C-alpha cells in the first residue's frame, strides 16, 4: 500500500507540473481529480492498517521494526502530499479553465475557447461551460477539504503513536574513540639542569660587561696619552 501511495503521489506531482501550461485542459484536471481521490483512499487504508498494528502488544520485535520503517515512510509521504495539494489549490485558483478568462503560461491563448463546430448550438455550449464551471468550483472545495483532513490526520497519527518520524537510529554501530593526554611533570634533574644553565648564562653576561668596561677604560687612557703628547 505504501509503495502504491508513493507511486500515486509521484504521478500527481507530475500532472501538477502541467497546470497553466499549453497542455492544460479539462482532461488533465479530471485525471488529477481521479488520482487525488485514489490517493485519499490509499491514505485512509494505510492508516487503518499501520496504526492498529503499531499499537498492538502482540506483534513481534522484528515485525515492529519493519512497521516503524513503513510508518516513517508513510509520514514522509503524507507531509509531501499535503504540500502538493496546497500547490494544486494555488495553481488551480490562478489558472481556472471555466470560471473567468485567464491567459495560460507561454501560449498567448485564453480558456475556454467557444467554438460552434460539429453542429453544437450556442445554448448547448454555454450550458456545458456552466456545468464545467460548477464542477471546477466544487473541485476546489473538495481539494480544500482534503487538505484540512490530511493535516488533521497527520496530527492524530503523531498523538496516537509515540514514534516520531525524525527519530531514526543509525544501523551501523560506531565506537567512540577517546584519547587521553598525559601531562608529564618536570623532574628534579631537569630543574637542576635549568638552574645550572641559568647560572652559566649570568656568568657569561658578567664577564662580557667587565670586558666592555675594560676596553672602554683602556681606550680612554690611550686617547688621553696621545692628546697630551700632541700638545707638547
């Protein structure tokens, strides 16, 4: 049932893409209406089958798992179907065939064309157009009713079954890899080595300062002696 519901939904979406185009016609609207009625029958039948089975306590665990997968698929199809019904309602209101005149997309034609071929009288054509207009308005009301019912059905199913459609457990088990970081405390030997290194560095600095001072003093003495000799 779910497979047929999925196929019917795909077909309805395919037919919906032609509303307002150059191939839009009364036959297309009839096909969509018949397909929508069959979709609604499948939705009710699937609900009457899945919901009692999931709420039953006599079902085996393996069967319950399979039913949960079917239930999630069914919920996804319902959500998508409601969205397509809303699109159909909007497009059929924007592009009516028999109620008023509306220019179709990429055609330059307007519907309905009034022709008097095949010996049909003007009164007969106007009567058919009036009946088609009534049928079109009735179809819009039925579509609005179907949208409300499918929305209520989604809420009822969610409240009746504690399984949420988005709660899907992964089939592959994964192990969480955790790595520990070891902090090595400095040992006494390293502390002693650092202390010795600091002492050596200080000694080198002191020696460097003394050498610089000695060079400066010697240079000043030499310069003073040379200056005194030159004055004599």
